[in-house]
C-alpha cells in the first residue's frame, strides 16, 4: 500500500499493491453474490478489509477497485502526481509531456 494522488477522487488516497488488490478483487466479486439491497452491507467485507488495511474510511466499493498501483503510471517528473496509466504521455494534472524511452 502506498499513498498516491487519485485523479478520479482528486485527492491523495491509499493505493493497493498487486497482492492487496487481488484480495480486494475477490471480496468485491463476493459482494455481488450477497442478496442485500444496501451496498454498504453487500460490500461490507471489502470495505472492512480496505479500512483495516489502510486506516482510510472508504464508503464506495467501486473507488477501492480503482485504487490500485497497477492501474496508474509513474509519478510525473514535473508535479509528482502519477500519470493516469503506464502508457500515458501527458500528465493530466500539469500538462507535462512525458519522455518515454522504448
């Protein structure tokens, strides 16, 4: 787990590493099998896992699923916020053009 800026949430949040995200994905899938109307109850296991792991009180299960280090790119050389994807060539936060060497 690492604190990074989330461009969707527009704030710094705990991002899960590969292993943590794999566990969260299993709990997310389990939430769809729970027959309750309330989303908080359906995804309680996932929300509790994330909250216990990170100390961050997340209430939206979908947000947890995009808080993954594997889904964002490296930090921008100019502003320090992560690129939106590994292949992004432009920083959405500051407009910096990334120099990718292939």
